[in-house]
């Protein structure tokens, strides 16, 4: 997992290139490096360890106690050709979807993120492109009951897609308060003036994953391969924030010190 995080931060999107680099320049730190097939198998088996490490690092930062979360989803493209969509292993789980933020259709998955205002990933889920964001949020919260009990009376900031009386009631039952902009035909909602700058915050977090950690160039060809490569990028961001917080850096989400 350490090697996976390091290579994700350095921007290697090809597994062959990242392993060639590791064998050439990182032998001192990793003297027992496997070949590509062995590395992939070990990485996929480390999924549970990676999830545990993300949670442990996140919980040991000062950002973990933030009483405001932001929630959003972003595309994770898995292919562009029609043949890929028909014959690829993720086909069926990966589907066609539409990204309103970038006005484009894509074939792949969606990464649903719950983050603090500082960009620290608190919870996440990887689903098909057409999954209902509201249902995914509720299932994500329910998958880790301790998350809510350790963050009582939490406020969640979301976009217009997180709507509905039944949905808001379900959040209230979980001691969560929803803030979102009003949809067309609705009266103005509380906190509306806060949404514009905070919307840019969640967009910038998505851009960190895509622009600096190459989320959409993950290179996974199987469901397990996609999952572990996405998880490695979430772990990379969490580890960078943890280190920046531990060393009292002014910008917790900055990756500049780690990408070269």
C-alpha cells in the first residue's frame, strides 16, 4: 500500500511504468519488489488493509472533528469505445451516465465522496454511473454506524440532486442536517448564500483527484482492479492531508510536496 500511494502521488498511470520506476529507483526502500502480475495480486489482496488505513489516518487528523461535511459524486470513466462497453469486465456494473458539471456523457462508474471542508475523505462509495446519489449517501452512512455516533448533529452540504422529503426525513432520523440550494419552484432555503463558495470547494476536491491523482486514468480492467486503484488514490490524498496536518502545514490538501 505504501508503494501504491507513492506511485499515485508521483503521477504514474501505467502499472508497467510505475513498476519499472520502482525497480530502477526504489530498490533501497522496497528490496522485495514483485513483478507486475505478483504486484497486482498483492495489491488486490490489500483492499481491506487499505480501507482500514484510510479510516485510521483520517480519524487521527484535526479535520476529523469538523462538524460540516460536503457530499458529491464524480465520474470515474472506465472506457470510451463501444467494444470496451460491451466486452470489458466491469460492463454491467459500469454503465453510461451523464455528468452535469462538465456537460458530458461517459461510460463507467461514480465515486461518491463525503468530505470535510478541508478535503479529508470521511466516507466514500463506488457505484454504477446511474445510481441514485441519495440512496448511496444513506447506504454509505448506514454501512458505518460509528461514523454518525462519533459525529452527532452533523451538517451535510449537497447540491440540488439531494432532495425529497423522505430523503431529508431519513437524514434527520440519523441526526444529520441537510443544507442544499433550492430547486426550481421551491422557496429559498436556509444557508443559500453559503452554497456558491462551498460548491467551488467540493469541485476543487474532485479536481485534486482528477488533475493531480489521475482518477480517470486509473487503468483498471477488472472490477477488483478498478476498486483498488481508486482506493489507492483516496488513500494517497488522506495520507497527504494526515502528513500536512501532523507537520502543521498551512494548506492541508496540498500535494505539491509529494508529486515530484
